[in-house]
C-alpha cells in the first residue's frame, strides 16, 4: 500500500487547477483536502492504516480486520 498523503503541499497547484469550479469553491475544496490529510498524518499508525485501507484501497471492514490481526 502506498501512502497517498502528501505533507509538503506540492499537490496544491494541481488541486487548484484540477477542476472547472469557481476559484473559491476549488480553493476551499483543496484546503479541506489538505486539512484532512494532516489530520490523518497525526493519527496513530494503526488508525491511519485502517482509514487508508478503507478509503483508499476500498477494503471491507472484515478484510481490514483480517489484515490487521
């Protein structure tokens, strides 16, 4: 599993120009994404792993439970 979280904010430029939204909507969406990424980074490793397995890899809760045992 690769870590999709980028803490150096280098993805901000791509995020801002990625969608055809109003600039303020796009900026707010990017800021929210960065805040969520920072919050995930601050979690204990087990919790971070669970979130990434569920939200990024799309595993079921049963698959996650089997994987972290």
